[in-house]
C-alpha cells in the first residue's frame, strides 16, 4: 500500500513530461501564431527605436517578455507585431508616430533576416513556417491611427498593415471603445457611425483583418453584422470567466460562432482572473469557455506580451507556450483542436478575408492571366472590329477565374470582354509587357466603356467616401476649399 503512494509523484512527473513532449511535437509541425505582441512599443520606450544600440540586440534583450531565444523556445512561428501610439496622439501626431512604429517593424525584420520574415498574406505565413522563421505581420492598434481618413487607411495597407483594431482605450469619431460599457467614456457612435461602417467596408475591400479588441459591445455587434468576412479579437478573453468589459460576452461569442470569427485570448492578469494575480490554468479556463460557447474553430492566442505589466504564473514570457499547450492536452483537447488554436484558425480567417479582395484590374482581367493571354481562346466579332478573349478557367492560376470577371462570374459562364484590341492598330502585336502584366491598345464600344468605367467625377470606390462631419469643407490657407481626406 505504501509503495503505491510513493509511486504517485513519479507517475505525475512522467505524465507531465508526456504532455509537454506531445506539445513540442505538435508545435514543431504547427507553430503558434500570436495575435498581439507589443515589442515594438518596448523598443520605442526603452531605446527610442535606436535598434543599433547594443542593449537593443534582440538575441540578448533583457527585461522584456520577448527576444529571439524566447521566441524559438516558445515555438512562435507567426507574430502580429503591434503598431501602437497612445490615445493622446489622436487628432495630433498619431499618423506620424504610427508610421515610425511601422518603420521599426520593417527594420527589425531587416536586421534579423535569419529569424524574421516580413509577410503580408496567409501564403507568406506558410512560407515562413517552411523556412523555420517567424512570420512577421503588422497590426495597427487603434483606429485613431488613421486620423479618420480612408486615404491614410489605404496607405497603411500599402505599408503592410494587415489588421486594424477599430479603437484603443478611447473613442474615435466613428467607433466606440470598451470604456463606454464601464461608464468611463460616453458613447458617441452607438457602435459604428456611418463613416465607421465605411471603414469596415473598406477594410473588407482591401483584405485587412478587422480587430475588435478594445471596442464596446455595441461596436462588436455592429461590426460582426456588417463585415462580409470573419473578424478577430486579437487579444481579448472571455467575459463569463472574468467580468472585465475588455473581454467578450457570451452573446457576442455566439455571433463569433455564426460568423466563423476568432477570439485570441489575452494573458493579462486583470483580464484572466480580474485580479493582479493569475496562473496558466486560469488562462486555459478562458480557452475552454470560448471553445464551449463558440466552438474550437473560434479559439486562438493573443498573449499581449510586452504590452501588459502582469502576466500569469507559468506564462512569464513567450517561451512558455508549450506549457499552455500541454495543459490543453491534459484537458483532453484533440490534436486537431490544438493545431487550430495554434495556427489553423487564424489562417482560415485570414484566407477568408483575402478571398474578398478581387484579383481584377480596372478592365476585368486578373494580372496573373495577362502574361498568358496568348494561350487563351480567341474569337473575332466583325461588327465591333475587335477581338474578344474567352479566358480559359483551367489555365488561370487565380482560382479558376472566380474573381477574375468584373462581376465575379466564372469565365466558363460569362466570358470576359477584355483585353480588347483594335485590329487596325496592329492587333495582338500592339501588346507590350509591363511590370504588372500586359498593356494593350484598346478600342471599346460605348456600352462596354459604361460597364467598365465609373461616371466622370464619381468616386472610384463608391460607398467609402469620407464623412463630411469629420472633415468639413471650408476655406484653406490657399483660399480653396479643403478636400475630404477620405476620398
């Protein structure tokens, strides 16, 4: 009898080692994609973004949750680096400071190419996995960083932004933040204003993930109902487990399930236990609850490392992810569910967002097909004196032309009318290669031109104009009316 009691500690140790070994085995194949890490903010706070400072060396960086050895030990294979500027920069220098933080992420990837691979797509994440590097993406934390300008939003997209958190801990003129639900802020937009709705639509059009961490419940619901693609909560936990308004309530979790969206659990003690102290097991409780209410497809990790002052015991830094995965395995999570939480759920959502982006040029032919246009079937219409090109869906690398036609109709059902070439000007010999594909000298009918071109003076992106209340027209220093920045 006593011998059996002596064996219990040994059995416990062996069992713990088994789950830890299983966690590492799974993570070698499917490393974690973390939704939110504030290392760029720490580089600004500690070194004023001087990455050449010897103390800022990411292989030896101390006093942070994140450095290169810790990332390796934690099997971190993808990271959304937070580009953050405080709320007090709103309506002042928020855009400039956002650009400076984007620059830090780019320089960090350039300085450590053996560790970081800067990517902007789900395919880029998979490439980084294959190369054994940390896929590095940019998430802009706070809608005040766009200064209520759709032009700035599009510019940030070009610079690599792949998610936008609609608010931080302050309202924007077009969206309400979570402090509205605590009574510490007054509601302004009752969720989303009309301009906020245009922001959501433009994010969908660009293929940018919409992040609902930090927003009010009304903003959560309005966005989940409006967005044509799944959304993410890049670093939020479950309200039913810890009643902080920064967390996601169950009725919203049910909307998350309906929209196939994703909640990436935050590790901040005050959002885990609602006290200053928390532990790894309590983090797993949040993961369990989200899985129970919204399903295993809705679970991810957004640790908020280097952005919070207190993290749970057992999750002291990014190297501890395998211990959390071992705990989930101990709680009978399947390997498929664990891999979903680690990476596959985020990849699924990202790919769904990317599907909304039309791979179509102004004239309706996808750029990938233009170099192959000579292999496509041609037919001659003498009444128009043009060549109509029927794009072969089996030759198109862009998912068989599902996004190639201007109206998203497969080419097999509705042949594209372009590229269109005037035979009298040399026909196909008039085509010339460009950096983007092929350029053709064209002669189109008035009816075709009306189909392809917006009316003169019309916004090329209808429905996403600036809100006149945010940028009213008025006299400028030059005496001319000010232009709306959202156009």
